[in-house]
C-alpha cells in the first residue's frame, strides 16, 4: 500500500509563522494547532490529526521550495529539520523528505 503524500510547498515562506501556516494548511491540522515547534512535533507524531486515509497507509510529507527559507532563516530552518526528524523518529508510519529540485534562489 502506498503512503498518502502531502505536498508541503514552502515557496514564499519567509518566517516561522509562514512555515506554521503552510504546515497547518498542507496537513489540514485542526484549528487548535498551536503554531509552535512543540505543537508541530506533536501534530506530525499524532496520527489522529493526520489527513484522512493516512493512518491506514502511512504519511509521506514532501517539503518543496524550502531552500530560500533555509537560507533566509537558517536557525529556524535548523529547528524545523530537528522537528521533522523527531516526529519521524517517534512515528514509524511517518516520512518527511526534502525535495532537492526547484529553485535554489
């Protein structure tokens, strides 16, 4: 069975608030999502808030157009990568990959 793929497009994201908004939208997180690092880790690790169908198949989050954000906010990006990694470590059915194509602005 193929994992449910969620496209997390960071094109135009310039700060943590923008990243949190994109995560909330892409993952269809509930309104009570706290938009902070701990809440993101918890949401990625909690299959009860995953998009429909992901619990049965697993969830693959493909992060695209991340390089400008990583370059503009390296400290925040480092934290984001740590959050993604921690969530994956906690949750065997979760994968997060960084797409290397696209803009290298």
